[in-house]
């Protein structure tokens, strides 16, 4: 399940991937600095929400896609949880 649908190859002039906020499963979690799962069911990725920009067609979300597979982030979270 992705938090926000996005074409991970679509960068705008900022150099970040962009999507519209209304494509988010739960827009309340898509806030600057938040970690989200972006993309689609076939190609999800972890991303940081950079900013939200008002636009005549809706609010644009800029995403900084992080390297690596989601499984790597899950393994990291499990290690941190086990150490706590």
C-alpha cells in the first residue's frame, strides 16, 4: 500500500519527484519532513516529503525518493525495535 501515488520518474524543475496531494491515501500524513511510501503497487519507494506547494490544479507534493528497497528500511526498523 502506497501513501501517495506518484510517477517516480516525474521530476519537475526543482529536481524532485512531484505528485498531487489528492493522490494521497491519507493526506494528513503527507507533511513536510514525513517519511512516506510513494509510487505505485508495482514500484513503491520510501520518500521524504520536501514541501507542499499550492497550485491552481491542486496542492503539489515534492518528494525526495530515498535509495534502496523498502525491505531494507523494514529491516532497519526491526533492528532498532529489537534494540529498544
